[in-house]
């Protein structure tokens, strides 16, 4: 499919890269432009004597450029795709030059070797007794940490939220550090989040009690872990911050092949130069939803680009658990195509969300696709009216104005994340577009 300028700009690592790329979309800056079904390439004249060789593998899309930029993708790769989006006739359909063909071949070779390594790891002999001992030891450490955390939670409730001075809050961070030492970083993260929410907003006592209550529920579940189902035990493991090895998921996780429409993508900077990305997918044939969660450090970019409003034929491996959301790609087949938007009703969406929450109350985000939604503020709080529900919105002011302009005050279908308190829109499209497979009318900027 032909990508839109907005979809390409959403791949930019920051606003400066997107702006610089738009300044390079003049054909005069590209003495060479070419394309085939798999790849687009071009030579961009920079300040030096030799032009930069830029190429994009559309199956990712994946980027490569000979420029010295440390940003990924660089402005030249973004500009190349933007130029193709706005002026596809400038690209000569021809056989790829050697510098492009060699890169594509090396990518295929690396992908094949990666699959071989994963297959070898999956079939390699495992000392099951030693592995069982290591797992039992870690579970014991986590359960001991949960007992200590539960005693600490009881102390906080006896003292009351009114006693939360800055000195007391420092002890919350000390408790989080103890959870890290006990190999339960997920519990540590939840303690820190509760501390950071103190005195933030008028309803902070309610939100703090909710977070502490979920921690108490984790502690109680860990006490009777052996009586729980394997799926719920896997959920507890994830909550504790004990991730499964990706090779193990690829080897034993449920694999689902489908045409996956990218409902939305959210990127956030967690720590210094660490970018977290959440991608939400909808399977056209299975009706399954999937959550892809990965990280990039130091501006290196992500291995696979998922562009909202496109459809990707892929096989996903699901992590074990009760919610059936988190997955990781096994392989991707071909370039992105036109989206196949879900046709669910608001009742369908809330019903699915309620079932996931009942299966695991610790889920941080739920994917929702809200049809016939209307932007409707309540005082100073922006909101979204869908059927008989009004949802407070969490989104930057600039995006809110753009979404307002796109909707024109009329109903629009919005996909986004619901965290139990607020809804964060990620993508929106008109409910009755001129073409059934129309591109999104709006998507959240990732730059």
C-alpha cells in the first residue's frame, strides 16, 4: 500500500527528525530514485561530494543510510518514504543496484540465521532438574518478598495516608529497592508508581488506595500460588517482573497467523534514552487482539516498524497468561497492506475488557475500539462520549485540537488505551469512509 505522509512522520524518533525530513522531500535533492515490490532506494545529495545512499525495506519497514546520523530512522530514510508517498511517479521501477541488493540479501541471511538459532535453542537439551531448582529458588525469594511487602502495606494502612510526609515516602522507595533485591522488579515498579502518585491530583487518595490494594492482592495470590491455574501463575510471574525468555515463548507459546491491523502505537521515554513502545493489533480472521511490548535504547530504533492504519500478515506467539494479550512476532510476511478495521460494537469492547480485567486485575492497559464516539468536554476536562459512557481523555493538547478538526464534531471511531481511569486515543477513522479500507483520519504522533 502507499503510505501517507502522516504515517511516515509517525516513525520519526523526534519532532526535529520529522521536520528535517520534510525539508528533504524535493526531487531536486535526489538525483537517483528507484523502487521495486520489496524496496525503495535513492541517493540524497548532502554537503559532501558523494550523495548519501538511502534504502528502505518495505516489509519492515527497515531503514539503512550511509549518513553519519545516530538517529534511527534518519531524516534521509524518512524523507525517502515521504517522497514516495507524495510523488510515487518519481521512482523508477527497475532492478535494485548492488548496494541495495546486498543489503536486502544480508537482512534475509540474518533473519534465517536468527530462526536457526532459535530452533537450536528450542531443541537443545535442558537439565530439567537444575532448571526446576532455579525456578523454585526464585519463586521462594519472590514469595518471601511478598510476605515482607504485605506487612509493610499493613503498616501504611495503620498509619493512614495523612501521615505521608516526604520522609515517609522515601521509605516507599526503600521498600521498592528491597523488591528489586528479591528479584521482583515488577512489585518494585508498582510501589514506585504508588509513591509518585501521592498528592498528584485531587483524587490521589483514591488512586493510591487502588494501587496499594492491587499490591495486596498480588501478595495474597502469591501466598496460594500452588493452588492457582498455570495461566494465573504465569500472570503472577509477569506482575512480579520475571519475564519469560523470548525464545521460550517462540518455542512453546500459542502461535496465531492472521492479517493484523495496527490499531495504534504508543511510545514513551521511561529512563534516560530508553524508549518503551506498545503496539496494539487486531486479527482480521480470528478477532484476536495483541499487545507487542518492546524497548529501544540510545536512539537505535526498533527492529520492526508497525505503522498505525496498515495491515500486516504475520504469525504471532502469545505469552502464557489469563488475558491473552501480550505477544511477539514470529515472522512477518510481505509489505503492509490496507487496514481491515474491526467492526465491533461498544458493548463488545467493554465486554471483552471486563473479561480481561476479571481474569487479571493487574492489567495496566486495555485496547478499546470505540465506534460512533463524539468528542465532548466536561468543563475543562476533555472527554469522549460513546453510547452511554463518557470517558475522560489523556492526550496532548495539540493532538486534541487536530482530532477535533478531523472529526468536525461528528461521530468517529477511535482506538486507544484504557487504563481504568482515562482513555488515551491513538488512532481514529471515520465510521463510513468512501472506501472500506480507508487510512486513519488521525493518529497520535510518536515524535
